[in-house]
């Protein structure tokens, strides 16, 4: 996928909840042999595999396509791609107050393994904890 495509989807997905990543940031990440993307212009996962560990760097779904199973399909494709690259475990970070994402990740088999207290600053209100979720890739 092109960095511009990823940046457009990411900007739409995060327009109300965080800073979207730029096409230049995506291009830099994709320039690494360890980083890969799965999905399409509607939804994608950007991840990386180093040694036997995979990390979900970001998952984005265009708001016009939410609740269609695209994020779940992207996570399944991420798992398969990560396994093909030699990963045996996967992890990600998510804001504690992101209920839809937490539900998706838990349904995909991720479990909380750590917490970063006050990690996410919010423009209004208190900081929010980051949850580190992980799972074994079968």
C-alpha cells in the first residue's frame, strides 16, 4: 500500500481521537525491512516483526466502513503475515478508554500484560493509561 493511502485512512480514522500519522511517517516506517502493512484503503494494520515478536504499530478503519468486519479481517491477516515472518507472539498498545478497540483486540485473543499509567495526554480531561496487550500466535 502507498504511504499516501495509509495516511488518508489514518487521518479519517483518528480525526477525533488522536494525531494522525503523515504520509512521510508511513513512508519512513515502510522503508524498514521489518515493517509491513495488510489491508486496503478502507482499513489496515501496520506492523513489524523483529526476531520472534510482532507489534501492531497502528490499526485504522475509515469511519465510513466501520462495523463491517474489516478491522477483524486485518488483524487476522496481520497474524498470518507475522507468523510467516517468524513471529510467535504479538503485542500492541491501546488507550484504556478506547472501548471499541479493546473489544476488537480481546475478541482476537489479546490479553492485558502491562500498563503505562497516564501515557496518553488528552486535550481535555486527565491522562489515560496505555494498556499493553499480547497474545501467542498459533
